């Protein structure tokens, strides 16, 4: 067992605990967290963005989903931590595993890092104690981020803060609530038209918000707000209070009715509201408002995709010509070149996640991050999977392309074509208003399933507007999701296939849910493809495509060239013409 785990086990025995649970979480239930909250990564050595570390006084196990099975198996080697591959047959969920290990013995966990929903579900199976003292074993813990707030101008957001607050107050009245507490960081950023840099690649501010009929309070570290931000808050009648005073505020609202979301509000804040008259759960009550984009935001996406499209063409030209000339290109130099090209675009803010550039077998690792040790030199064969996204003031992008580096095998070309067919089938779907993502997911998988193939991740996720690239509202995956699709949602369409030790393939566009038609059977929707990036035509087995699939690709390429031509040089346009020939 590694030394960190051994020390924690010693602490458990000294403090009369049988086990502890370390989730991947912060007090806001964020998918990606500040470094300060990455205790699970510190203790285990596993750096993926999802997983739960469970430590008993004699064992340790890491539970993570299929995106990270390969990565975790590598990073946990020699640690003494058992990898539990969640989602595979015979692998229990961590509460059931822990229940078998410790029975009714005391288990320590920090209630601030669990939603109300998840904590109460755990209480049904385990003897939980709210305790964070074991976190003090993290020597040299990274401090909390001190980034400054900046205002997201209404010319980009498309709606004034007061208008958004009025919509929230309408929700309060409709539900008979006196106030609401908002803890989801991208909900807060959207609501108040503020942005920050507290979480890497996620332009959010560590904060809480409480809204009543006549007031709005932002709980945030004071040093994050400079004079200009203070003036903005004053102009919008938003009071600033210290970040850590949120629990005391809730306690002072005793006798009043609180509206909240059980899946995002941490359990310790739910407990602080014990003396409220009512605690009214309303799932995703801000997230839905945020997820349905207005006309200004939609236009912003189009402008952002043009910028990213230029980046893709410039990059592919550099990459292709470099390989042909024998230049040494590695995964990390690919990442650096893409970053360089993005930074040259107007209104660039940051990347929306760290670019994934996985060559050959590294492409089979879902969220691969090339290190100095793993950095592969690109050869004139196989694929490189490049998954990259950008934050511009006008919006957020997320695109994946699988690029042929040279000669391909029949297996590689077949796999690419099957994934592309699924990508097109989903991206051209027509479906009634109210359809759920779980109902559409099969469209992207059908051609793989026909050959007894599959992939372990979801097929799509919402995309924020200068916000988290994983929006956390609407999803497109096999598991059930209560969110019903409506016009204005921005999603991804990203099927893939991963052959461990050989290659990976993923093709991803960001798409907009748009109205399609009306009939006696109701209103129907479809997807508009926002992304402007060439597909890898040389990887396609064209005989496997239907005439409609060929038409989609040819029409996509025509729109791509017509949209980008004024932003590219003559040489770049010639290159784009060369790689987007009619099939």
C-alpha cells in the first residue's frame, strides 16, 4: 500500500473509524474542481476527472467509469489500490462494496462534498459520520484559487442580469418559496453574468447565491471583486457577503421556505436549513434556463465555430505538411500548436479543456493527457485522436477529429467508417419535441452494435456558453435522463470506438437543437451542426456509405469551405479544397 494510504489507515484506526470515502467533488458538486479539492488524486495517484476512492482500515479501492479504466489501471500500478471498473458485470457500486467490508461500523466522509441526494442515499446503507479531519493529512495542499471576477457583457450573454433574476423570482412564486439557494457554479455565473478562473478550463467563480423576492446575495471572497465589479453589483442590487457565511445566512432564514436542488446543494447546507418552514426540491431550476440559448448566444456559437474552424484548417495544414516533410511531431507538439493557433484568434479567453492528442494506442485512452514520459512521436501510420475546445467571449466549442497520419489498416478504416455512420445518423435525426437523450443514443451506436461493438461513454453532452464545456443539464447516453429536448439546447454528437493497445476513434461535432417541422402529430426537432472542421475523408470506406450519408458529407464540406474561405489565405483555401473533395 502506498505511504499516503497507510497513513490514512493509521488515522482511521486512531479515530475509531472503519473506513472513509473520498469522492471527486467540491462543495458545489462540480464535475471539474479546483486543485484544492483533488484529495482523491493526491491519495491515489489517479488523475482522471471521475472516481471515488474508498479506504478501509485494511484495504483501498478506486471506483471509476469506463472512460478511465485504461488510465486508472496504469496509474494505480504498484499502489496497492484495487481498481473497480464501474459498469462492468459483477462490479458492485462502491456503497455496496463498502457495506460488505465494514457492515455497520463508522465511516468518515466530508458532508460538504456530497449532494443532499447522494448523502442520504449513502445513509441508507452506511453508518456515516460527517468528518473532514482526515483531509489534514494532505501535506502542502494547494491553496484555493484567488482569480478575479470579470463581467460577461450583455452583448455576448444576450440577457441582462435583472431579467434573469426576475425569471428566478417567478419560479419562487410558482413554487411558494421565500428564497432559493444556488450552489452550482455555472448556474451562478450565468445568472449574474459573471465569469472567473477558479477551476481550470471552467470560467466560474467559487461562490453561492441566494435570491428572495426583493434581494440577491452573492457569497464570494471579497478580494475577487475589484471596484468595477463592486459597482456592477451595486447597480444590480446584489449584496456581497463572505463565501463561508452561506450556512449562517440559511440558518437566519428559519421559518421561511427554501427552494433548492437536492442533486447540487451539499448536505451540510441542507442541514443548515433544518428550521426552515419548508425545503422545496426543484431539480435543475436554474440549469434549464441556462441551457436553452437565446439568439445572441446562438449567433455567438456560430462566430466561435468560425474561429475554431480556422484553427482546425491551419493546424491540419501544418500537421500534414510537417509529416510529409519528415518533421518530428509529437502529441505534445500537436497540443502546443493548437493552443498557439487558438490564442491568435480574436476574443480568445482560454481552452475549454486540456487538448487530448492521442496517437495510435493512446487514442484508445478516453481522456488521455500526454506527459513528458508518454509523449509519442507521430509516425506515418495509424490515427491520432484530437479532442479540443475553446472559450471565446462569444461562446464555447468542443470538437473531436480522428486524423489519419499515414497508411491505415482495413480494421482502422472500417472502424472509422462505422463511427462516422453513427455520427451522421444521430446528427441528421428528426424527432418530436420532448424526446430524451436516452431515446436518441441508439442512433449513434447502431452500426457498431450490428458488429458486436460498442463504446463505454455517453454519445453527447450539453455545451455551455462561455461556461463549462460539459453543461450538466441535457445528456445523450443510454442511461435514463428526465430532461426533454427542446429548441435552443447545444449538445455534442460524439460516438467512438476504442481498441486497447491499437487505436481509438472519436468524431465529435457541437450541434444545436432546432425546430424542424410541424404536423398533425406535433412539433419535430433536428440538429444543426455548428462545428466547422474537416472529416478525414481518406479514412472512409466509401462503399460502406449510403447515398444520403455521402450527401451529408459533401454538403457539410461545401458549407465549411464557403463559411471559412474569407478567413483563410489562398494557400489555406487550396489545402482545404484538397482535403474536402466530393465523395
